[in-house]
C-alpha cells in the first residue's frame, strides 16, 4: 500500500491508538510484546506511556541490525541475506512470531523497514515498511510504502499502522 504518511500522524493520534490497544489487551487479559527495527523502540514507548501499560505490555526487542535479529529473535541468517535483506514480509512475520514465543506474550507486533533519511544497505527505499502481528496460530502482515517524508513523520505513520494491525487482531 503506497500512501501519504502525513495523514493524521500527530502525537494525539498515536496516544489514542495506543490507549485503544492497551484497553483491548486488558479486556482479554493479554500481554503484548514488540519487535522493532526501524522504529527503534518507539512503538513500545508509545504503549508504555498509556494508562494500564503495566498490565498489558510484556516488553520489547529492539533489533536494529541484522545481527541483532539473529541473536535476539533467532531469525535464520540466510533469511536476512536475500537481495532485499531485512525488509521483507518473511522477516516481519518471523520477528513477530519469535517475539511472541520468546517473551511469553499472547500477541506480538513487529516492524522492519526504512524510515530514512536514505535507502538501507540493501537498496530498499525510504518509506518501505513491513509490519506483522502474531498470536497463537495466526500471523497477519501489512506492507506500507509511504511517500518519502521526514523520518519523524514516517515513524509516527508506522507506529499507527502497527497499532491498527494489533487492534484488528484483537477484534477477531
């Protein structure tokens, strides 16, 4: 999906989406884990700032480098050595599934992508983001290809997209 990341990516939109996810997690008595690359922990930070985060947020993995994805989340090195590297649907799915398993959380969300200011080492363009959400027996994926924008706008857009995917999985 290619889209304009500047549609409501305000701090208030992120706060509201985070709170909706936290509330839905608490209703289910579930905990969430995050696995983040391009957002570098900001997704977990947005959730941790919400009311009731202590009951719903299990924790997170910040795996910015390929090596960290292998060491911390157990991704097979060969998965990261493809021509597109760490920004693939497969990598996002494995990050979410392994974060869920390793953390003991009922649900996990993962983000990997390129948020600028330039392309990554594998030539993936700024604005390409892969997001996955995993719970027992089900993993969903979402690809965003944002129009190039300032990194802070892309980060907020990515966090909102990830929170929307989690909310969808919790609504099922």
